C-alpha cells in the first residue's frame, strides 16, 4: 500500500472515556496533570500511533465539556476521521448531538462511532444501543458510520478499533500526492519558546509540505517567516508533508507575535486576512431550528481553523448568505467551513462555508450576491477567481490553470470580452472630453491601476490615445511614455521647476557632477547613467529637439507647454504691430528680469515679436495650437 499520513480526532460527551481510549490505542496519555486531577479535558491533547503498515496516524483529543466547545473546534478543522465516542452506560447525550452536528458543519469527511465502556452493559443492551445509535447518527448527519464497541479500561476490542481506523483511512493514499503538491496550510494551535530554538508553533499540516529553510507567510500579519526547525511526532526532520502534526521553529519571530488561530502558508496559498466575510449558511441550523430574526446584526462567536472570536452577524435578505464582520483581521480561505456559536453560550447556531473574503463597496454588493447565489453546492473544485472575473471583469491569468471561455488575455490579466468592450468605450469617451492620468481614470471607473494601464497601452498601440503632460488624451502622435525612463524623469524635474526653469549650468566641471536637486528625484541606477559626462545635457537637448522642452538663453530649459501658455498670455488682446514694453511683459508672465530677458529672446527667435529699442513689436498672433509650437 502507498504510504500516507493522517490525523484523526476523538469527540464526544464529557467523561465518556476519550482520553483513556487514546491511551489504550496509542500508549500515550494526552491529559495534562491538572486535567487528570479534575478528570476533565480542557484543551487539545495530542498522541500518535503506527498503523502497522509504515504510516503514522496523529490523534487529537478534543474537550467534551460544553464550556470548552471553542477549544474543540480548534481540533476539528483538519481531521481526516473522527471517532464519536459514546459511553455504553450513558448512551446518547446532549453534547453528543452537538458534537455530531459540529463535525458535519466543519466538513469532517469520515466518521466512526466508538461505543466505549462496553464492559458496563450486557451484550443485549449493547446490541440495542448499536442499532439506536446507527439510526440516530444517520438522521442527524446523513452519514452511515461503522460502529465499534470497546472497553478502554479492559482493552477489549481495541485491536478491532485499530483495524477499523486503518480501514477507514484506506483511501488516503490516493489523495496523498495531490495534498502534498498543494500550497502548505497550517493553523497554529499552540505557541511556546524552546531553548536553542526560539519560537515554536504547533498545528496540523493540512496540505502541502514544509522543509527547513522555507520562506513562508504568517497570517494575519502577512509577514515573511523562515522555518528554522521541524519536528513530527517527537522526531526532528528536514522535510515533512501533509497530513501530519508538526512543530515548526521560526527564525527571529518573537513569541508574542504568534497566537492560536494564526495561519502559516506560502505566498501561493491564497490566504486572506479579512475583517469582512460572506458565508453561505448550511441548509439547517446546527441546533436543528431555523435562525431567529433576533440574530440580525447581533454579536456571535465564530470558530474557523484553530481561530475563534467574536463577529457581527448580518443575514443577507432572501438568501442563504450572511456577512460576518470582525474587529480585527482573521486568516481565512475560500470554501473554508466554520461554525457560528451563540455569544456567551455553547449553543451552535449554524455551520457555513466562506464564499467571499473581504469587504466590498455597497454599490457592488447586489451583483456579488447574485454571483454567490449561483455557486455550486460543492465548492472543493470551484476556482474563486471565477467570482473575481464575474464581478470585476478581469483577473490575473495566473489564477487559472486553464483559460476560461469568453476572455481576452492582456499582459498578465484575463479580461471578460463584454467588460473589455464596455471599458474601452468608457475610457475613449471620457478622454475625448478631458485629459486624465491613469490613476485618475482608475479611480473614476473603479478599475485596478495595473489593469487601467494595460488598457491604455492597448488603446495607444491602436493610435487612439497618447500621453501628454502625464495625462492621457484622445488622438495619435508622439506619446510621452515612449520616452526612456531617464528622459521621463528629467522631463518631470524640469516641469516641477515651473517658471524657475532648469539650468544645467549648475553642474560641476565637465558635467560629471549631477545637480543635487535632480539627484534626489532619480533612482540610484538612473543617477549613475546621468552622471556620465554629458549624459544629462544630451537628454535635455533631445527633449528640446522633440519639442517637450524649450531652451532659453542661459541655457535655461522650460516645459514647452508652460512656454506656449506664457506666449499666449503675452499676446492675448494684442494686434499685429502693437508694442509691448518689458514692464508689461514681466507683469503678465510673473518673471523676474533674470528670466524675462531670455524669454523675450526666445519669442524673438520663434518669430512672435521683434525688438525695437526697449520694446517688442508684435509680428504675428497664434491662431491654432499648432502655431504655438516653438521653432
């Protein structure tokens, strides 16, 4: 048989013998000293055993008392099989039903009913109990479980229980390879500090694999961490795969920054730290009753993964959907099961599945709710990127292994064909009336900036738009984004100077030293390129040749649009043959004498005016924008 790893758990009413049963099965006592003293499991306990075929099976002991229901959920989220333990002398108890409904809500795939303390009843009583339990479990869960009767105290039939567990897990081998190939996922259930190791977290590696040296992400902080050491069932290992109980030592992570409920995964793990969730409620409440209207907008408790805490519950009208709003981000995944518990009690209200992580603008909620209402019943193989595509009209191509239909690839994105046609029309229509930057367009239409930029480049390639003065406008021709990165940055520096202009004369001898003003604005790699002898002057001259800049005497460089605007202001209201004195020119332009004289000389060179002593005679007036272009 192909090797595999698995983790099972024991659930059931308090004092039905779960802890003693684990010891009989594994030889390990999971109860801590104080728990043994009071005879009650309060938190998760851990053990393991070998199935006799080379596979190690981890075992989690979960609390049975209703006061520790939240600790119980922390142990259920990743189990491959649950033993529902029922004492033969007491039979079905209230918490037995709660636990069974919770197992169903949390999506546990396999169930085995274990009747313990069979030595306390007669064979006939045991037979009747088996029949009634089989019927009740089927009614409560829809599952048809195997039933094994044992006595943890005497050891009777423990071997049969061992065999039944191994048989139930027999199909794990075929799922083992895909589980290990997935992104790692581990919810933290314990954190402690170990001498020589530092911070250590433990949990069940539900999928993927871990190895020493791996760089992973820890949520909800979304911080990078590195694996320093690994242990599986008290053995140090260099690498381990799912499904397995593991202890992970982290490098340079303070103990206080990790807690139960945090999640360890990779960048590809698609974990989200969200304060808002939309969940799809199971068809029945866990308590077997319809959800009461009084719960609307009330505080409830939520348990998912190994995390539990409070949330505000907001049912969505005419649907099985509800919003859960948390005070701080929690790590979660699409399709993840969770339990909703009445605040302040152990009453289980609902099981649910996460169908949306994150908040959404109220104006888009109706469209999202419609999409969520069309989701299939089974979410295991549904790609949530399909939701993003339907809602936004675009999604990263990397989110799909196989390209869906009716989409157009554009760079790293996939765009819905209908959405693409509509968005192109919106962009072109808007730019026909006013120039806007990519960021302004992205904000106006609610499109992610990288997608907006990709769309603009597509339209530019078709010569429908061009970039001018950092804003996109309708029309063909030279586009500023075709300039090299150095040229674009130099152009920006000159524009930022406004009417002060930019004087390359501030450079040191030979032009080798770059002006400190420009140095602060350029990345190091570009600084190095521009610091080569004559490189900056070359960029300035080239920008002037392309008519992005205008060179005045000095030399002083002005933005061409600013220069043309000032020329238009000077000539406004003038007639050909009129005289303009220097005082009027300085007043109109706001230039000091240092810049006013070079500006007049440039106007003379471009044929707008002619100098006559201390005045300038108007030779021509601009009629169109084209006539404003400097010579």
